């Protein structure tokens, strides 16, 4: 996994502060593979309860995560019980690593 421990901790803290400590954070995409180089940071956040204003919260979390990652691009998916499941969610859950 190509994500420094310090950044992992900061991202988990961000999610806990914004959405609660019971939310889960997953890294997926190219940064899961140590053999690859570069790439953006793909994150999936799973909440056990519905998140009000989900789309706005998702965007705000992505921007805050980008700041924590020193400007590296962060793609963030927010998955709650009201989110229609899509292929990208299934792929992330199948191939990702929980942080």
C-alpha cells in the first residue's frame, strides 16, 4: 500500500471528526498496488447511517483530504445506506484495503 502512515492517520481522523468514529475508510485503486507508481488517492468512506447532504459532504471531504495530502488529487466516494450501489462501489469494496 502506497500511503504513508501519517497521512492514513490524518485521513481517518478527518472522517471520524466529520462523520463519526463508526465510519470506515478504505483505500482502493492504484495506490493499493506497491508495484505501481504515482496515481491519485482513491478513498471510499462507508457510513452505517444516512449522511445528510451526502454529495456536499463528499465534496468537502475530498477537498479537505487533498489538503492533508499536500495537494495530491483525492477521489472520494461516500457510501451510506441511501446511496444507490454502483459498479465503482462494488469494485472498491472488492479490491480495496480498509485503513
